[in-house]
C-alpha cells in the first residue's frame, strides 16, 4: 500500500476528503486553503499536542497564505463544556475572527468535539477542519460531523452536526501516543469491525500485536479501512436516523459508565470496550447474537489491553444513566446488538430490558 490514501465522504455539496498519510503534516496548509478558502485560521489544541505539532501546523498554514493563531484549552474530557465553548467564543471574537475564518481542531476526540461545536455555532457556522492526532479521533470522532459538549446529565447531550471541510490524518502521530491512548483508539477499531466488517475483525485477530507495534504495513490499511467504514455509514445516514445508530454499539452502557465515573479515570475507548462486551452478552441472552461472540470480542480486547467488565455501581445507577441516552425514543432505547460479527441491528428496549434484574457488574 502507498503511504497516502484518500477516502471521500459523499454528502453532496458537503462532501469532503479524508487525507490519510504518514509524515505529511507539513503539507496541511495548501489543503486547508483549497478546502476552506479561509484567510485566517484558529488552531484549537491542548498543551501536550500543541507543544509537539502546533508550530508545524501554524507554519504550514502561514506558508499557504493563511494568518493562523493558536488557542489552547485544558486537556481532558472536562474541557467539553459549555463554559469552555463560551471562553473560546469570546477569545475568537475578540481576535476578530469572522465567517471567512476557519477553525482547525488539532488533537484527539475531546478537542475535535469541542472545536467542532464552536465552529458549528460561532456566527451560526464557520468552516472547520479536523487534524486528529490520536487513533480514536483518526478512526472515529474526526469523521462524520458530530460535535458536542457534555452537561451534568450526560455525555454529548448538547451538540450539532457540522461536517468538516477536510480531515487531515497523519499516522506518524501515533508513534507519540502512550500505550493506553493507543489501546483507547483500538476500541473503536474493534467496534467498526464487529458491526460492519467480519473480515476486518479476523484481520485484527491475526495482526493486533503488529497494529499495536505500529507496523506501517498494518497501520495504514487498518486505519484507512476504518475511515472507509465510517465514511460509508455517514454517507448513507448523516444525522443518525437509521444505519448510523449502529456506530453506537457498546456506547449505551459505555456512556453510562463514563457518567457514573464523573468522566474521570476512564477513557472513552475503555468504556466502549466494556460496553461492547456487555452488549454482546446481552445480545446472546436475548437470542439475537450467536453464543461465543462476546467471548471472542472480549479475548481480542484483552490482547489490546482494554477492560471488559463494567464498573461496579448499583443497577439503579445504571438504569438512571441509561435513561438519558440520546437514542431514546418513547421510553425505549435503540440498543445496538450483533446479529453476527460484521452485522449489527438496533433493538428497541426499555432501560429495564437492557439492564435486567440481577445484572452483575464486576469491574
């Protein structure tokens, strides 16, 4: 496979490319110019990512004739808040940014969600570019236009659909990730395979250690395939009215666990890993998922170094957290279950059916 690949997200006049490469961050500026036409750009990042990559990004933008400025937000999930969004609105407006300016998200999923929400709502919408530096952001959150912040009642309950003009993905950034963050992103890789591509799941079972070792011959095709899956799903269902709901496999209980932990000490991918195993076992008990599927998923997640058991909270706490799920319709939640590996479907269930009596949580 070549060291560059383009995946197109087909959304009519809002279509955009995902440019995947290794070591091509310095070529970002001209691509942003073509995609947005912006004369000014705000690069929103966090300090650890900014120290490593911001100067290269700013230089590339300026060399392309774009006046660029860096804005930092605190690192961590708690930055995804209305308060932090408000601080960015004030800073951007004070700096003179207008509708002809672009906002770039440089970092992981938190930065992408927050910066995208600001781009969607500032002046009723400004051009947006995703420059993900974590595996989770590369294969999932940077693609599809979902933006949002967390509120007290749950994760991503305030947000907007705002498609980027460009996603610029440099897999060389993965070499700087701590092992826990790499594993965090692998949860979404496993999720895509489980719901959409059985062959990819089998490939992961054979090559997951090479992926974790960042073997370029494995990383590029696996990352590209995940982007293709996400692009295909988004192109078919931009606003999560149907097939896009399948991307929430493992998220119903995963989001509940994150909320119950107060968004501290538990990474999103870790929560999704737990939620996927739970969803697979629940699917088996409902007679939807073939027996042994959950064990196979759990075995792969363990090899990655991800947890597979949900945190130990009372059932009533999980019922309360599940009750604010965004996928709730008429008291029922569109619970994502596997018909088999590579094929998923939504099943409308009451929270009490998702978390039945005598459910045990062991993590």
